[in-house]
C-alpha cells in the first residue's frame, strides 16, 4: 500500500490507473478523480467580411401561424465546408462543416447548414419571441466579426412582453451542448457571444461554472475545459458587472447540461 501512496503523491489527482497490490489476487483498480481545468485560447483566424441578416420574420412582425421558418442572408462566409485547421484543433467538429447557429429565445442553438433555404425552427408558443443567429466554424467557434450577429424580435399570433431588449447588455450561450465522444471529448470548448457589453480585467466579466467549480472570464475568446469524466456535466455562464453582481437581462444567466460518453 505504501507503493500506491507514493504513486498517488507523485502523479497527483490527474489520472485513472490500475496498480497490482497483490499479484496473486489480480490487479486492483484505483480511480483518481481528474481535475477540471479551464484554459483561455486565442480566437481563430477571423472572417472579416462575414455579415448576417435575418430577413424573416421581420422585426416586430406578428405571424398568424405558430409554425415558424427563418430566412437568412449570409455574406462573406461559406457554410458546409470544413474550417481550415479544424483537424488540428482537437475539438468536437461537425462533419457537415461550417454553419449558422440559430437560437430561439434562450434554448440550445439549432445548426443551419444552408442559409440560402428557409430554415424551419418548429412550433412556437403564442406570444413574443427572440431569435439570435451568428456564423460558426465547423468546430463550433462563433464568428465574432462586427455585423455577423443578428437578432429579431417578433410575435406569434399575439404580442406579449418582449423577453429582452436587444440594445441592452446581452450574453448569448453557444457551447458546449449535447454529447461528446472520442477525441472530441478530451477538451470541451466554451464559447459565447457578447453584444452591447464588453468584458475586461477590472470591468464586467463572465462567470463560468462547471460542476460547481467557478472561474471568471475577462476576455471574449474561446476557453477549453479539460478533466471531465464520462457522464453528465453542468455548465453555467453568467454576465456580471465589475462588482460581481448580475447584469440584468432574462438571458444573461444560462445553464446547460452536456454529456461525455463512456470510452472517451
């Protein structure tokens, strides 16, 4: 047992391994919890000409049907192809290539791979809704070019209270979401969109919480999370002011569950 203690002290809480304590009785599996780590990254190569508009629904429009379809106009960014360098990123990557993230109210995004065609977003409840949209690389990092983020507030059958004012400070949660497996589960990208607000050291910031572990984010860049064991995990993003108080806004605090599959 002294040998096991020495191994643990030397390796720290970063690995899962097996140690044969009693060779005659077979190997004894010793599971050591991994440490969740968050690492700031640089933004990927930009798409300076990317411009996105939502053509329909129109701002303030009242739709008579609860079945809603979105029409987009995208310039300066090609969908469906793989982003250059995607294979070297070591991230979950869409085999269908680059796309547009479309978010209805504050639900998980839907991926639109052909913005030249109307994109059905499903049946919405009667009332006022918000759509947010922005281009995404094949490995799901958002394109943060000015003019690439589009919003529209509209009504389905009847007008109710708008969920937010899009001119106010707004945090849009993008990644992670869903299931991660294989090599794409080794590091999980956290990505979000900011509009009407900036973050910085000593200023506003975003609080990231992963399974109860908090870290303040002060730059609008992607962050990679490592050390997640197989199973379900909870990610939360919150927009805070310089005093760590929540900045008002119905969507400025968002929590998502994601899953790392066994064998990853």
